[in-house]
């Protein structure tokens, strides 16, 4: 049994008495429910408490509302499987559950990018709106089902920074031959602009940057980036992360293991994933400002991407989408929904959100 839409959306707020009380009544007071232990493998290093912590938040809530009878143990990358093999391990049933980013797996099907972010796509709020109320979750569930998986939104960082560079990027030509850690479609676009993209899991980025295997690297934003120490090697910090305007992470579950869960445990897990999804974004929004100031005190230089880079990247992005939609029916089905939703959201945000933000941010 899944939660009703009303209970599910209420639970997504993380503090809904209605959603969580429903789960507690179903899971916490039924002494006939079995004891179950699962393992979750994460793509994200344990040192990054906000992004790795979303899985801990989810697991602790599941245990709480089931009186400890449904336990999920969270493992960092490398302890069970490498960080970029989470989907494969959950699909095969090696572990029951994973926490990862869908766009790590665009090599299987580019449609997985919709589960994280498409360059010049949706903001975090818009991604949640599309997923929970705009049909996105149903479409992505269809994709994941082909891989023996069930998917739930599992966090969002908000718009990310544009990466760390050893040397300044003054124009489009400065990207030629530049080796950059940037996964997913963002990497494909960087390649079209002349760069040399590479996909590396979080723990592997700093060593590659340190030994010169990378000229640049992007991760998330100030709070995580400061912890990873990128400022010790590359002082030029760019914005915005045009490839990740609202990147969503996901919890993925082996389909058979999901089907075997008692209905009350399914409801508990669904609500806990929604809580973790909201909580991660709140934590990043609260922690990034102080972290950015700390980086600035370390001599980091902030730069906006040059306009010619932004214009060329956006043009390349939608050329890629349209081309993929012509040859990939799965991508096209999701893209048609996503594109229509994005266009409507842009018109709405132009009316209310953008004018309000521009006034309070730039008017003294």
C-alpha cells in the first residue's frame, strides 16, 4: 500500500502530523509485523554530512516509526560497492536500497538525467513540483521499473556552483582541452564546447585535481566544496552551475524487496524518503552562506561564467535534448512532459518569483 496523495504530500513537509501519524499507526503499533534489516549503499562520502546524511535521516525515521522493527543500515561508497555502481548493485539485489544521482547512469539511458537535473532545466522547487504534482514521478517510475527498481526523490542541493578552475575562464575558447569532472548531460555539453569531461565519484575528485589529472571540477556548492578542500588547489570559483539548477538525488529500491515489504513498512519508507528530500535542501540553504564567506576568506575568487559560455551551453543543451527525443522513445515521453512543465513554470516565475527576488537582492 502506498500513502494516499494527500498523506504523501503532507509527509513531504517533514513535520506533518497527518502523514507521520498515519504511518505510526500503521507500522509502530502492530506487533505482528516482522523484523527486517536492509542495507543501503550511497554514492556520496560520509564526510559530507548533508548529502550523505539524507540517507541517515531516512533510515532513522523508518526505524523510529516502526519501533525499530524495520532497520536500514547506510554504507558509504566503497564499503559495499563503488559509488558509481549503486544502481547496478540494487538492480541485481546485491543490496536492497541505494542513494544516488540518476544522471550518473545516462550511459544506460539518457532519460535518467530527468531524475537529477537537465542543464538549463528546473529549479529545486520546480523539480519537486514536477515530481510530486506534475506527473514526473509516474514517468520516472516507468523508467526505473525497466531496471527492476522503485524510485523516490531523496534530496536536492538547490542550484549548484559552476566549479573550481586552476586558471580563469575568460571566454568560450578557454574551455578547449580543459579536463573537468562534470557528469551527465553537463559533461556532454562541455565536450561539445571543447572540454574533456570526466565522471568521478565524490571521494575521487580531490586526488585527481591534486595530481593534475583534472584542470577543473564541480561538486555541489560552498558547504560541501569547502569540506572537500578544492580551494587549496584551484582558486577560481565559478557560478552558476547551469547544468544543475535544482539537482535531485534519489533513493532506489530493488523491486522484489519492495514488493516483499509489509504495506505499513512501504508507507513508512515512502514518508521517510519525502522527509529526507525536503530536509536536505533546507540544510544546504542554511549552511551555504557561511561556507561561502569562509571560502572567500581563504582567497577564493568568484567569477560568473562568461556570457558566450552560457549562450553556447544553452544552445548545445537543447540541441542534445531534441536529438535524443528523435531517437529515444523513453526520453521523448519524459521530455515532452518535462519541457511543457518547464515552459509553464518559467512564465509563472517571471510574474512573481523573479521580480521579487531581483528587487530584494539588488535594491538597497
